[in-house]
C-alpha cells in the first residue's frame, strides 16, 4: 500500500515536471481552446444593460449551421451573445474597440430556425446595429471575424433612446437660418400615417421631423440631405393627415429650393437608410439671390443679323429658368431652354433686358444693351468693254451705292488668269450716304498679248470698307463681268 502511494506521487510529479518543461521548451505547439461562447448553444448571457465585454476570439470556430444571411462566405470564427428584452425599445450592439474587422448580426429563434432581425447586420472594426426590440423576445448576436478568425474583441449592448423628433408631433423647430443637423436615424422609425414622398423609394425607412414656423413675409429657402439613401421632403400643413408635398430632393447633390409663403407652416422630413456608412445631415438655408448668366450674340449687330438670346444658371436650383426677354424695341419673347433669335429693323442702341424667374419664384433683371449699326455699300453697276484689241486701253467703271453712313470705300479690280485672279487696279474714294445716286470708280485697262492668247478675259470688282468697319451685307460687294473678247492688234496696210 505504501508502495502504491509512492508510485502515484512519483507519477504526479513527473506529469507536473513534464508540463512545466513543455511550457518552457521552444518549438512545442499548444492548441488554444475556443472561447466559451464559441457555439450557439453556449452563448455569453447578457443579463443587464448596458453590457460590455472583451475577449480573445482568435481560436473561435464556425459551426456548420451558423446562419450566413449577414456574414456570407467572408465569416471566419464565430462567437455568440444572447439577451432577452425586458421592454419594448431600441437596442444597439457594437464591436467598436476591436482590433480586427468583424461581422455583427442579430437573430431570433432557435438553432436551425434562426430568423434575421431586419437590417441588423453590419461589418468593420466598429460594426454597429440598432433595431427595435420587443419585450420578451430573445435575441442572439453573432460576431464573426473577417479574413481572420478573430482577435481582441470588444462587444457592447445597450438601450438607445429614440430620436427626440422621431414623431411629427415632436418636430424640432427651426429657429434660425442657416440650420444644420446631423440626426441619428438609426434611433428613428417610420411613423404610421406619414405622407409619401416622390423622392423616397422605401417609406418604411426611418425619418425625423423639423418644422418651419410661419413667417411674416414670403421667402425662398433651400434644403439638402446627406447620407445613405437620404432624402429631404418639404410639406405644408398643420397635422400629419393634411400634409401636402411642396418639394423634395435626394442626397446633398440634389439641393432643392422652395417658396415659403407668408403665414404658412412647413414641415421638413429627413429620411434615410437604417444601415448607413456615414452621418446623416440636413441643411436648411435662405436661397441665394438668383444670378443667371446671359449669352447674347452678337452684341454689336446689323439689321441683317439675327441676334441670339439665351439665359441659364450654374445653380441647379435655378433650373429651369423662366421669365421674359425684352428686346428693347417694343417686342419680347419668353425665356426657355433654347436660344431665342431676334432681328432689329433699324440701327440704334436697344436696352435689351432679361427678366428671369427661378422655379421657386426668385427674380433677377439683367440689362444687355444691343448696338445695331449697319454699314452697307453695294456695287450697283459694273461696265466693261464687250471687245478690245491687244494693246488697246479701254475704260472700266464701277458704280457704288451707300445709303446709311459716309464710308471710305476701296474698289479692287482684278482679271481672271487661268484659275486665279490677278489685281489690275485699285481705287479708294469717299462715298457719302445718299438715298439715291452712286459714286463712280473709273478704271482703264490695256489689253495684253496674254489676253489675246486667251481670246477673252473676265473682270471682277470688289468693294471693301476701310478697317475696322465690316460690311453687314457683303453679298452685293462683288461682281464678275461677262468676258471681254480680245482680238489681235489691227494690221496696217502699206501703200505701194
């Protein structure tokens, strides 16, 4: 008996020494045990809120029946937490503070029959879910690693107070502009009876409310919403049942402008997705002055020109721009998306004006004076000889008309040589403005042997105004004559 006791003691000592030696000898591998809450059937129980815990999940494993509705194939290693709600309200779970990326979801039901809690799925080093819990319901929280099985996990669960302006009746008053808020829409809900919005695809999304008290005077305001699937909708009315949509926009790039009438109460609803990857933001402000840009071409025109008028704005809230054009000559046209063209009947300076109106009623007036000055001379008559002989000089005349302004006119006379024109004369004269009458430009041309070789020659006359004046109607400034027949020189007969 004594021998047996000594043998057992010796065996225990050897076992202890062996374990201690293994702990200090390098190269000996030791498999870490999975965490106690590694399986759905052995979750960490949450008995009171708020609850926070840290644990090492690097040895966490997966079960074949772990739900994959949130995690999918990216999950690696799973631990479980379980809580039975004691009252109705919002619960928020988070893995903020963990040293690795996580997948977090909430489920209800029993093993093999788990059901996902709507929108209760998120991922990241600070994965966070917020959902409305029902008293007496048990919620199972699944936490998995992404890419790595786990690490230093931090898990917290707590009750969340609902957004103070979650209900229409509790809308936050807008007391001053500009007005900016970043509400927590994860703590909000969709109130029963909320009116539809043409900018919201899912009316079950959470929303918060703001109210614009009646003002003494009409004013134009802007509104924009930022955040995942964010939308801002403006309504008029005093109760939820009588709200009428005034304007709406999606996300911050779709800023809206609306006319707030004097004495009218307006309600503003901010809507967004339950799962968000950034903060929500609402911005209300006074609309900026309407500042359209005007394009008129040409601003210096003639009675032959069609002047194009167009107006627009760089700011989307100003579109589509409306209003009227006043051309300054007693006529006008509505402002539209297309260029409007107008022709002035007489020279003068016309006070053209744009009276612009934005969709929300802001107005602006822009003056664009148009100067109409028509410089126009024309060739009324071009006389060339019908025939000539080589060496013979014959007169050529060009008659120029002018009815508006005294002009300095140069007439260039050219003859056709093969496929080009060669200048043969140039004359500059003052041409007064006269309702009738002409100024003659006289030329003389001596026909050459080359003309005889061709047998005929055509002439061209061009009337040009002195730079920088341009002729408003150059179509009548050039004339080409009929060809003059050119014969060899006459042969003189000598008497015998």
